[in-house]
C-alpha cells in the first residue's frame, strides 16, 4: 500500500499557472500568476502555501510555513492531551453471589461512577445456571436501583455468550418517564 499523506504544496511545489492570493493578514490580493505570487512571497520573506488546491484557481496564502506547521502540531498535541477516553470499569458477579458481597461491589461501583468512569456489570453463568437468566436480570435491576442516585443505565441487561451484562454511566439526573 502507498503511504498517502495530505501534504500542502509550498512555493515551487505549486503546479497551477495562476493562483488566488491571500495576504498574511487574510486580505485578498486577487488572482495573480504563480511567478508573481512567488516573487511577492520572497519580498516579504514568507512562503506561498496552497490552502485550497481544489478551487479554480487554487487558493494560496502568504505565511511562514515553519511557524504555521509548528502551531498546528502544538494544537494537535494539546487536543490529544486534554481528551480523556471514556474508560469502562468491569465488575463481575455470579447468580449465587451473596448479598453482602453485592453490597460491597455496589459501593465500589458507586466510587467508580463518582470518579467519572462507566461501569460494566457482568453476571457470569456456569453450567446449568444459564437456564435461569431471570435471576441475573433481577440482580442487575436491583443494582441499578441501588445506584440510581449516581448512575444512568446506558445499556439495559442483555445476554452475551454465557453472561449477562449492563452498562451504567455516571449521571445524577435520570430521565423522567412521562
């Protein structure tokens, strides 16, 4: 496969005969021949950068390309740094899990939800336990009602292989049914 990168054409890399030129402050300088645009760029000690190659004629701008690419890379780094992926914490149960253990796990889920994590609650079935999925469904509904003050059900209980799961999202306001 070819490595296709969208790179902007600059200076002598521009192929058009004439270009629509935009100045350094964003003012329109009109349609000029490429040689004249390159000359203007050299006079101002700037680069001629093709910003809209599909236009007719292509739109080119006068700017310092090194500074421009540095600023774009800096903005991209800041965007990646500030973006926090929605992490999902998983809690596993069995249909025969005791009430005390479930209360302990509900408290753990509450702390995860308050920290802003989503929580996936999974009930695992072994052997013949899978013939009674209603037990797991009741457990999951009970957990959801215990956590309704800090969580909203994102995915209602559903089967997936030999387990049943639901996903809770942090959210203090629950949608009212009308």
